[in-house]
């Protein structure tokens, strides 16, 4: 099975401590997706949200609930 662009990005993220800091500073999944896109990975914020609570390539994806969002929208 061929890894998806999200999996490739998460593998890159697992190896790059500078990128890890930038991702942790991002406020939204769309901001993280923009970081991925800047590196050439065709990733959308919704792709990342779908992985919430899972580990891929040694990276755990955690969705932060913000007030005003619809619960269960992406899972």
C-alpha cells in the first residue's frame, strides 16, 4: 500500500525538530496543512483532523477542541 501525502508529511515531521516546533505553535489544522504544503506535501487541514487520536509514522495527531466548533464533525 502506498503511503498517503499526510503519512509522508508526518514521517518528515517525525524527523525534523524545527518543523515540530512550528507545528506545535500552529493554532489550527489549516495552519499545519499550510506548513505541509510549503514543503510540497498536498495536505488539507481536514486530512489531519481525520487522523485525530491516531499515531502515524511515530507522530501522534491530537485535535484541540475550540469553543464554537461542531462536535464530531471530523470523526
